[in-house]
C-alpha cells in the first residue's frame, strides 16, 4: 500500500501569512506535486492543524485545495483546529465517532486508525475516557490485521524542548495501549513540524515536516518569543507498507524560499 502523508498546513483564509510564509500556496504546491507524481497512491492522510484559526473560511479553502487531488484524503484535527467547524466542512467515513473526529479503515489488507487528540483551547494532546474506550474497542478487533495509527500529538519525549514541555499523561495512556497490541506496526504524528523517527518502548514512530513552516532544532536554544522558522523545505511523506514492512520517504515539493513574503 502507498500512502501520501501531509501534516500541519495551518491554512489561513484571505491573504494571511504564517510567519512570512503563505500556507495556502504551499498546500496547493504539495497537492500539485502529489497529483503529478503520486496519483497512484491508495490514500492521503493529513494529521491535523488543517487550519490555523479554526474558522469556516479557512476550512472551505482547505477543502477546495484538498478536492483538487485525485487521491482520497482523510483528515484528523490538531490543536489549532475547531472540531465542530471541521466536521461541518470536510468529509469523513461513515464510521466516524459521533463525538470526535476519529475512525478506522481497512485498505490493502491493513488497518489504519485515525485518532482525535485535540484538547479544546490547549496545545497539549489528550485522550479522554470516551476516546480511550473507542481506541480499546478498535484494538480489540481485527487483531490479525497489521495496523497503522495516525494522530496529531507525539506521545513521548522527542528532545525538542519547546515541544516536549507540552507533554501530558495522554502519551502514557496511548503508548500503554499501542505497545500492548501485537499488530500495531507504526505510529505517525505531526505537531512538531520536523522529521523525527525512532521508537517508544519498541513501537516505531515517524513525525513529519509541515507543509507550511518548519520548527528549528534547539541548537542554539530558542523559545516562542525568539522563534523564527527554520530555513528548511516543506515536504510530504510517502509511506510504503506491506504485511511485514513500513518505509517512509520524505519528498520536498518546493524550496525553502518558495512562497515566502519578503518584508
């Protein structure tokens, strides 16, 4: 199975820019790139922060950009999203949870679980009792099918100080469940705007660059008052999976200086 993966586009309606970058043009460029080179993919996934302010106009714009792609696209919310507005403007599978934007699909003999880790009004991720019960029910079925899990927030320390300080106990709850499920093959998440890979307790994971702006490494140290985007190109992930392997490629679809507003 071939999956196109994008994250954190932070779409802004009107002519708004994100720290001098145009997130709309960058997302358009990402989907144009996919249409040209990866239209054979089985599906596309966007792991949250679809918009920057959670407003209707931004979701309409995001929907129009997404609809230009020939690959069916699945979305989940990030901390910048508005769940109710997102549900009203984007399409989801029939088996979506009635309260949260989470669901699962089976494709190519593999299962994909899409988790909603949005905590309204906060940057940190959360899994409430309802969402944990939903996840438990998903993991209790189809135990013989290789499973991939997508969410927005990382569940463990990534040695990115400004991101790691947002950790809550949701990560412990999530990892306890995923690491206990023998058929969960890989965890994919966004939020950190960086390519990061490794494993938590033996469970392999990958984080991806944003299609909008990239967060710099902490060398030298920085904080949100001194933050400036890293001069690194945005990228999409191309995931190749089989019954016994998961391989992720990182494809830059434009240059680091593309769609940047000059002051």
